[in-house]
């Protein structure tokens, strides 16, 4: 039986990392078989396109981005999932979070904040791409 997989993006947190409580998978749906984490620095002035590009760049720059949640996945299934993680598919999953009437050039954040120009650490937008098993 050939199993199919789909992607779902989740934005979990926006703010300073030292205030983030984390993201666990103890109670996640068993159909979620893998998780790809991302965290990108933000100034709150980014457009939708900026945020999506930053997320894709962050995932692309990770050495081993996939956290496997299902220990019973076969090598073939892992390869199918890896093949699914294209920039276009990730872009589509993140785009599903954005209301249909919002353009790529629109601001990503509804509220903007003035940040000091000499910040050493910027707030982070932290999220995940979950891989769901579909039967």
C-alpha cells in the first residue's frame, strides 16, 4: 500500500527566544510522522513574501531538518517525505496560513513594533512544518 503524506505549517510563537516555552510532540496526533522546525529573526516590518522566504531559507540551511516522530517509517516512506519537502510545497503549506485576500507584498504582522537599531538579538518567529500521513 502506497501511503501519501501532506504538509501543514504551524506558527507557534513570535517574540524573544528566552520567553518561548517550546513545542513538544507528546500529545500530537499519531498521523503526524515528522516535524521540521524553523525559527527566523523578525523586525515586525516584513511582508508575507519576506517571511515565507526567510522560513524556506532557514529550513534549506539546516543540515538535518527532519525530526522523525514515527519510528516505524520505512526507508521508502522517509524518501517520499524528503521528496515532498520542496521549496514550493513548503511555500504552499505556509501560504495556507495566510488569508486568501492577503497579497505577498502585504505586511505579515498586523502590528509593528519599533525595535532598537543596535539589537544584538531580534525576536524570532518560530514554527513547524508537520508531515501528516494520509491513508
